[in-house]
């Protein structure tokens, strides 16, 4: 199975019963990609949900990410993924990402090349051993990607990064396209700010969404897909899970895509980044 365009994000979802119910509902709707990370602290619950879902393993695409805490050497990264496999109760993972180009508690001004390189070697070893199908990165800037391409023997499959209309990293999109690296976005809804009905700053999105009889969330998620960036929204609501999945069934016009792509450069909205900034990591 290739990487699905729409997946289920699980960040900040640690309640066992709620997460299992959410995963089962998502799979019933049609989701097949489940995105987690070692730092989310929920791999064991996700493993239980997968086992009890009634969906065959070969029909699923499971992603996890290596914690910045263990990006300290080849062995620590390797062992952390083996532990993720144990928690997820899987024989193999579809995709493992280096979550962050930096190492936890390390000065971001000190070059972290050695740790990134040794971490990548660990992921390549896991691929060779058929414990992982694809390997990639998250929050890698163009300089990090160029560095990776200079030493990797297995090509990075995907780069996952923050993207929404207030923050479009065109430089990352360009280098990924040039080097045939898939792109996947997180915080597509701006940490919920862009879809907050009580926030009047972004009501202009409603006029565009109305053209397609969709919600703001659906508009933003579809906008990302049409920029060739996959999405992994999370939701505890069955209704919203279905709405998020339904973005596969409509298209935004070229004109409206241009409007959304230029909201900040045209001065309509102020640029804003909500998550950590990888550009400070050497």
C-alpha cells in the first residue's frame, strides 16, 4: 500500500477507550492511515485498536516517529523502533520518520549532523531487515534535506511539516518536489485557530467554503491535498471524522486555490506559525 492522502492523526489522544473507539470508527469510514509518534505516548493503545479492528494488517498504513530524546546514536534509534513495534503489536511498520532534526536538550546552535546521520543509518538497517517499509523525516528544512541526500543510501519517502494558509513553506515544497520526496502536513487547521467560529479574523474562509458546501476544516484540508500535501487531521467526533474523509470527493477551483495560497502575501491575513521552528536547528 502506498501512503494514503488522508490519515488519522493521534497527537494528544491518550484516553484508551476514546482512542480505540476513534480508530475503529475511522477505519469503518474508510481511513487506512494511522499516524502516531513515540512522544505521543499512545502506541500501545493504537496497537490494541488495530488488533481488535477486524481490518487486515496489509490493508493498513501505520506511521510512527522517532523521539528527539533518542536521536543520540544508531543503536538508541534502532532499539526505540523495535520498542515501538512491540507496543504497536506489529511485525513491521509502514513508515518511520525522524520526528525532529534536533536532539532533545541539545543546543540548537550546535550542528546535529552526526545524530541525524546515525539515526538515518538505524532506519536504513530497519528497512534492510524488513521491519520497516519506508523511512522519512519530519520538520526537515531544505538544508537538512540536502544534508540527508548527501549520505543516505535509502531515499527519504516523505517529509512531514507544518502547513496551512498562514504558513506555506514553499522552499520545503520545492525541494521535496525536485527530489521526489512526498509531502505531508500537520496543523493544517492552524491548531484549531483557523476553524474557531468565535474568531472573526478568518470568517472570509466561510465565503470560499460556501461555494463548495463544505466547512472551513474541509476547505483547508482539501486545499492542502490540492497542493500535493497529504493531511492527518485528528478528531474525537464521528461526524468530523466523516467530514474530514469526505474531502476526497470535491475539488477547489484554480482561482480559489490561488486566493488561499496568497492570503498572507496579498495582505489579507497576517502570517503565523503555530508549532516548533526547525529553521533554528543546525
